[in-house]
């Protein structure tokens, strides 16, 4: 199988434009057109993981965290990042990371936490903006249905669980065809008026190329008039964190035991336990302290994430219970999530879960 087949599939699950600006998701090492025979999946890419890939005959490593966040100026093996990249290149192993873009999809990292905790009716806690665009075009009335259907087939017009969404208004278009043109209607040098439909529909930024191709291939005019607008609207199923409901409310101490068991964590750092029972729960894989205000505003009785700093615990102000289960612990099942998805799509492709725990933090209990 070509490497690009797998990376294209992963990017259909979590498009690269969903990642944060600081991130480096995507293909870090490797040629998209290379053949790959087997993949190793881990949370982090370390020298130990590359050695494991070599031993198991894997020529692709898929991780959640990118091994390279910042630009590398030297490759002399001085840092573990340089050594990992060198070793991967030397052994012809491709490196791919699917990080904050997987954090920002409903069926991604935080969605997996919701699943493990049994949360119901989970939705994105902090929807992401700068994803949607609007297309406005003008088409002869008799050709409007064909054009709309082509745009919908290319991915336009989807709003939540609704598809084929558009707004249409009747009007009159005017033009005068000049020399060297081949007008669909009208005559050269004569002002022409045509009954047209103004079609408005939205699409995701990553689909713009497909949308424009569908527009230009299916519009009858030689010169197609259209406008594309960037929208400030947020997409409700894309963004950071998730929030959902337990099937039955729990006492705070009971809830902590539930989290500890389901998330397989040794330690939970938490704020004061509140008198009220736990029903509504917010979660965020990795470092999620930036979502505390959103969790409180959404009415979360508890907020599960990792990497809270000392002074940030005070910010809960007894409005919610912060449950810091650790960065690694909150994301450890991401590898299983990736394997399940890849196996379902490519059942004959060899994909393996690492045998190593890459958590750099140890606990003395």
C-alpha cells in the first residue's frame, strides 16, 4: 500500500487545517508515494519506538505527538529529537503525527475519553472557528439543479446532520459577450439579460479545491461569476474538549474511583470535592487547563484533563471539580482509537500497537 493512502485516510478523519498554529501534524519523515507494509502506533515517537518498529518490520510509525515541533537546524544526534529522525531515515521508516487535529474532532481524543467514561450525548466543549466558507454563484435557472447537486456531491451544503443546504433567489444577470468569446447564451456585442438563480451554500475550508472544481465543471457559462467568503461561524462538531452526561449521577468520591478505574490512572490530582453529585462532565485529552472557563460556563460538575499548574487549581473556585489525571493517562487510549479506525478501513494492512509505555513521568507510590 502506498503511504499516501493511509495519510489521506487519517486526514479525512482529522483534517490538517484543524490543528493549532503551533502544531506539526502530518507526514514528518517519508515520501507519500513510498510503499509501506506495516505500521506501529504509539503516543510518542522515541528511539525505543523506532527500535521496536525496526524489530517488527514496520516501515511506518503513527503517533499522536509529533517528534518535531520546531525547525531543526542540525542533525548531529545531540538531542533525542535529532536521533529519532536520524534513525528513522536510516532505517527507511516514515513518521506521521496526528495531534491537535485529532484533538479537535468529535470522534477523536476527547471523544475516546467520553466513551471510556460512558458519557452520553457528548458534544464539543469549545467549537472551533475559521473553518467554514460560503460560496455565492449565479446560474441560469434551467441549469441550477444540476449545479447545486454537483456542489453538494463535492461536500458543500452540510450543516450538522443536515445536507444539501443552500439559499436560492431569482434575479436577472446581464452581460455583453466580446470578441473571441463563446457565450453559452446571447450574441457577440449585444447586451444580454438572463434569468438566473443566486445560489449560496457553505463548505469546509479543506474542501475548497473540490468545490471550485465542481463549480467550474458543471456551470454552463464560459466565465463563471462567483464569490467566496470566509465565515466567523464556529463549527459545532469541531473544536477542543467534550462535555457529556453520566447515565446516573454519582457522589464525588464515587466518581473519582470511576475515573481512576476507567482511565487506568494511578493518581488523580483534584480540587475540593463538592457537596453536589456529579452528572455533567467535561473532558479534554492532554493539557486542557485553557478550557476551564468553558467547562464552568457549560455547567460541568467535573472537568477531567491533564497538566494543570498549581495556581490554576484555584481558578475552579468551587464551581467544578478539576480532575487532573495526567497528560499521558488522558491520551493513552488514542493509539487504540487509531488502530481501530485504520483496521476498519484497511483490514488487510498490518498495524501493531506498541508494547512500550512512553510516559516520561513516573510515580513513587
